[in-house]
């Protein structure tokens, strides 16, 4: 996982598998978003596998950010395995799903 942020937006790039084994460490890192950020862009472009524990983490992260007036955008390119999982679970009805970080940055204001 790697991250980059400016005064308004943080981009977190995740890699590999997001599953029951990796979620606890990801949760500790992702739930530590400063109150000063407006949005978190979570880049799943390099994620190869996403299971139900990863979906739960994304829902919990969205709920936490929403309560604080912050926004979550998830980048997961169309046609990838993780995007199919996100589409099947209806996650995109709650959170913007974008094909690239550039699209995520242009997804609009909070």
C-alpha cells in the first residue's frame, strides 16, 4: 500500500489481495484519515482479489468518512475482478466507482 495526499485529497494505492488475512492491517491504516481531508481516493487498480471482508471494510470506511463529512471515491477499472465484485454487491450505489485516479479526482465536490 502506498499513499499520497495534499491539503484536500489523499490517494491510497492498494496492491495484491484484499481478504480476511490483509483486512486488519488495511483497516488500521485506512481508518486513520485526518479530519482535515475532504476526500479519500482508494485506488484498487493493482488489487487482484477482493473478498467479502474487503467489501465490509469499504462499507465501514465509507460510513466513517460520511459521518465526518468526508468523501470516499474508489478506483477500480471496469472489467477487473474487484470491479465485478463491487458491481455485484451494489457498492457503486453508495460510493463513486471510477476507472482511474484521474477520473476519481474529477468526480466532483463533496
